[in-house]
């Protein structure tokens, strides 16, 4: 079993090792100087930070983005070295594509987005898996439509854990709940607020891009003034404007937009002076990161009777479930996903435990020889990246108000943006981009 603090070389190169090293080692020399007095300093070069910078620069403002990692994109990251084909370690689908600014941009830039329905094509159930019949598939689909309505009705009266409203009693209900919670919201229903889930929108339509969504986001950030490998350590906002201390020197700005994930904020790496008010600290704590983790498998050409873009759910007892996106764009890859508490458990166990789990699922589904067709298996480790610490945030039961509190600026100069503040598009890259834009417009009103 692999020690979580000693990543494989491949993980290290991918910047996804269990350690901070890949993200900590600066690629940009310390000699690189920071602009000392931008109008706005933006913390984080993920989707939210990049779109905030674009909006402010279009209005003629001087900005700098301070990014801890040695690349831009944050949780949007495509990398080709590991599998020889572009692979998205983070976000992959352009979701809610009819409202997502990335779809028109991806089309304009020639990425040729592919509409993918994300509806389950096969569900297997049980330790010795049995494939659902068409009737069972239809019933599962109907439950995926019915359960959100039941939850929304409950949300009118109270908040609490979603698990107190939705209790699965049949295999179809179990499968629908796995797909809706660990695989989508990245948390188990017992850890999710009824009201928070009721606010989330249906994320269809969904598109995939063969060159990777991280590549689209990297293009979105091209040419922006980013200082890479520049972790922000302290933000002082007691005097005039905001003074930001980084490992490469200090920046003084009129305002600051913080886009670090709630996981990164909870870690306390960024210290605030004066200390953040209690209501803000509470909001950060009430929006913990969930975890969706990928177990990508590179195969030798075997297809197990599946077609490109098939979506498979293997539902077992005890939340040990796995979803596979199969052979997207005809690539020899099956991308396994685990979510919620089971994803945290596998992260703690390490890459070998995670890949063994996926190979065991293949063996159960497609026979003893199935794992022998796998040439390479990996595991995403977002939980261990200190600048992220999970996949995306969800409100704890009873704490649906946390998103509003997290969004509230402090002293007209500390602003917060990112996926956690994206309203009904929370948790998505499109939502993060829209949040960055909206907050930048608020800042413009303040510093105009
Ligand atoms: C496995 C996985 C699958 C996903 N799938 C999808 C999907 O299919 N579709 C979808 O829409 N979304 C998906 N998401 C979610 C999506 O990736 C995120 O919602 C989005 O990328 C978040 O953008 P952001 O700008 O809010 O945050 P981030 O991308 O996290 O950007 C914040 C930046 O702040 C930096 N930072 C943190 N601390 C500091 C510091 N102290 N100093 C300087 N910089 C700092 C970080 O390094 C990071 O680059 C997925 C996420 C994961 C992890």
C-alpha cells in the first residue's frame, strides 16, 4: 500500500500527489517581481480568479492574480503525459451548457464540444453483479426525477440532512441516490443540507471536449497577469486598502478577491489580520469540501461489449459504488469515479487501494480476465493538494445559509468568489466563472 505522503513519480508530475510538493515547488524564479500596487489582487487562478481578472481588465483596471500552484486552472487541469491522451484530472463536463460561458468559447476556439447525456446506460447491482433490466432502469430514472421534488417540498418547511427525507428502500432507489449524491454532489446524503440541495439546478445539457476541459480553461486564462508559485500567506485589511503577503513579496491593492476553495480557507494557511469575523469563519466551516475522485484506467483495446461514452454504475452495498465513463471519444480509457465518504476512505488508503478497487469492480462485472486488459491505472488526489483539499463544497445539514454569508464582502475590500458561491450552478466550473465575473462587477462599483 502506498504511503499517502509519498506520491508516485507520475502523480508528482501530474501535480496530484498526496503531497504539497508538486504544488509548492516554484517553477517561476523568485526574481520575478510582483506589481506592487494593482487596483485589485486576486487570489487563485482557477475559473473564478481568471474570469474576475478578465472582467476587471476589460474595465481598464490593473490586476494581479496570485496563484500558489505552478500552473493556472486550479481544479480545471488537463494533462497528457500520464496516459498519452488528454486527461482531465478535475472538471470534465461543460455542465448546464446552455448557461455556461465555456460552451460558446469552446466552440469559437475549435474544441468541437460533444453532447453527452450523462444518463446511465447500464446499472449493475450486488456483490455478484446482476444487470438491471430495462424496467429497473426506467424505475431508477423515474426516482431520479421524483426524489428532488420530494426534497424540494421538505425544504419549504425545514433544513436537516437529505437522508432524513430520502431513505432508499429498493435497489433502484439505492442506485439513484448513489448517482445523485456521492457521484454528483460528492457527499453522502447524511452530510448534505436539504435546502442546499433543493437550490441546485439540473446540470443538463452536458458536453465533453476531447482535448480536455482543463485545456479550454487554460486558454481562457491566456495572457492574464498571473504570478505562479506565489502562495498568499497573510491578508491585512485593517488599514487603507489590502496588504497581501506572499512568499515572493507583498502587494498593496485597493481590494482583494479571494477564490481559494473552502477547504483551502479552512486549513488556515492564509492568515487574516484582523481575524475574520466569526460569521465568516462559521460560513467557511459550514461549507466543507466533498470529494469526487477519479480512477482512470488505460486499456489495451478491449471494450467488454461497451460503446464509447457509455455510462455505467456498479452499485454495491455499504456505499462502495463506482461509476465508469467508458471510452470517451473512442479512447482506450474507462474513467472510474468514486464519491463521498468512500472517496475519502480510498484517499486515505492510497492509490494502490483505489486502483485495486476499480480492478476488482471490472473483474466482477466482466470476468476474471478483465483486469489483465488494464495497462495503467491511476487515482486523483485532490483531497491531498493543500491549495484545494477536496473536489467542491456542499452545505452541512441545517446550514444552507452559509453560502450567503460566505459571499458577503468584508469592509468593502475583501471579496469572495468561486464555485461555492455560484448559486444554482455551485460546484461547477461554469458557476465558478460566473461567480468571478459577478464579484468583479461588485468590486468595480466599489473602486470606480
Ligand atoms: C474530480 C473533479 C471533477 C469535477 N468535475 C466537474 C465537471 O465535470 N464539471 C464541472 O463543471 N465542474 C467539475 N468539477 C468542479 C470544478 O472543477 C470546480 O468547481 C472549479 O474548477 C472551481 O473553480 P474555482 O475557481 O472556484 O476554484 P479553484 O479551481 O480551486 O481555484 C482556486 C485557486 O486558488 C489557489 N489557491 C488556494 N490557496 C491559495 C493561496 N494561499 N495562495 C494563492 N493561491 C491559492 C488554488 O491553487 C487554485 O488554483 C470537478 C472537480 C473535481 C475535483
